[in-house]
């Protein structure tokens, strides 16, 4: 959801974890993780253009991640801007401080 997140909340119960955040520009985001049993990963996006449900295939995502890692080592240029990387790390640190692991 981009830079500028504000308040973060974290909850864990019955094999599930939830992280919610509000961004300074008014956007809201929630991630729900089910850690018990074998369940597919996915997300539901609710936005200005409608609702989209997506199941993620771990094999495809890993392959695409590896392509980016190889390109980084070949070109020495990160595919992600340093400011975005710092914002992501800050977000993860704040989730951890709120009780996440």
C-alpha cells in the first residue's frame, strides 16, 4: 500500500495472526495468516475498482523472486527503491513491536 503507514495493530488467536494498518492518506490494509493445517495462500483486494480474490501459487512466486535476486547480482541495481525497502523494514519492525513474531 506504499509509504506513509500510521497505526499498526496485531492479534493472534487459534492458529491465526492478523496485522492491520492505516496509512496517512486514508488507506487501510489487513493481512490474515492461517498457520494451522494445509491451506492455500491468497489475498482479497478491495479497492477503488472493485474486489479481487487471488490464490497465490508458492512455486511461481519463488521463481519470480529468484529471477529478481539473480538480476540484482548481475546488474548491482536493486529492483526496489531504497526508500521502499526502508519503509518495509520499518513496517515489519513495528508489527514485531506490536506483538508479532
